C-alpha cells in the first residue's frame, strides 16, 4: 500500500488536506466509445482507477473516500449495461476483499439495497463485516444511491420513530435527520471531485455536501490517475473554508 514519489504528502508542514473526499467517477462510457469498444469496457478500466485512488489515499492523509458507483437513475441504462455493472461489482468484491482487508481499508456501502440482487447484497454485507475492524481508510461505495432517495428513506425511518412515540417532533433538528441517513457514521465530505468535464452533482451526497468544495476535472475517469487526484487534493489545502462565517 502507498504510492511512491507522490507530489503531495500529508506530512508536509501546514498542509490542511481534506479528511473526506467523495468522487463522481464520470466518463467511462465516452472513454470506451472513443476506442470503439462497448461501454462496459470503460467501466472495467474504471475499476482499475478505483484501486489506484484507494491506494493513494493514506499517503495523502485522507481517512474517508466515497465513490459513486451506481445511481438510482442508472437503472434507465440498457439491461446489458446494468447487468454488466452488477457483475462488475460482484467481481470487485470477490477479487479485492482480501487485499482491502490486508491494506487496512474498512468498506461500507450506501444506497437502497432493496432493489439489488440478494447475492450482491450478501456479498456487500460480508465485505462490510470482514473489514469492520480496519481503520486506515474508510471506503464507502454508493450503489443504487440517490441523495433525494436517501433523505426520503431517512425521513420514513424518522417518521416511524415519531409514530411509535420514541421521538418527539419538537426534538427533530438537522442533526437528528443526519443520524437517519445512510452516511450517519461518516463525516461530511470536505471535497467532492467529478471527472469528465461535467459540472453537475447528479443527486450525490446532497445533504452532506452543504459545505464541501467542488472540483471538476476534464479528465475521463479511466484516465484519472493518482497524480491527477493528488494535484486536486493539494489545491484543496490552499483554500480557505469559512462555513458561512467571516474571516477571523
Ligand atoms: C459514470 O460514467 C460511471 C458509472 C455509472 C459507473 C461507475 C463505475 C465504476 C467506475 C466501476 C465500478 C466501481 C467500483 C467501486 C467497483 P458514464 O458511464 O456515465 O460515462 P459517460 O458519461 O461517458 O457515458
């Protein structure tokens, strides 16, 4: 684990790097089409970049990495692409589980599992259990995830608590609602990166990104290397975040 020769190191003096980086991995389809290959070829290349970025995080001082692998809207793609992606997720879990365990990575999944195949859900659960004792890096993979869907599901759970008399509506504040979200165990992202030149958030971590910095890279995800990632992370260190307050 660990990338040699990186340009950025968390140990650099005065480096205030992000604790939690979230990534919208966009551009796989275009990357494949530019090569005259099926879209799934791009997603396969994308998996290799996930591995590379995961490995780069600890040296950059990043404790939480969240990646958007499949949105609640992605079901609208062709049956072939959807089932190809589901196979890819299963293969990723099967192939990477041992390496992630040994590398100190704790894996979590966010999103609505109800619509996913039971076999995949079982594998996701098993990987979460297997890596639950790890602390070096918290990798969260969003599958069948949508920010609005997550808030709606959280509200449903919260409403059930109110209906059962276990929660007083007067006590509901932002913190209460956040505790019902899929991300309740994660800090909010400091930095959200989207690749492929699109400047949209596409329903990703809507609630959690209230104070996040955004970076849009023109590079397609299958070309997005650990060096591209490290450069964006190092630029983040130079920014001043005020969370709505004025400069001290
Ligand atoms: C968006 O590119 C990408 C996806 C919908 C899938 C992302 C999945 C991976 C990178 C691989 C699997 C990840 C893990 C964690 C195992 P797009 O297809 O919308 O590209 P386009 O905009 O060029 O069409």
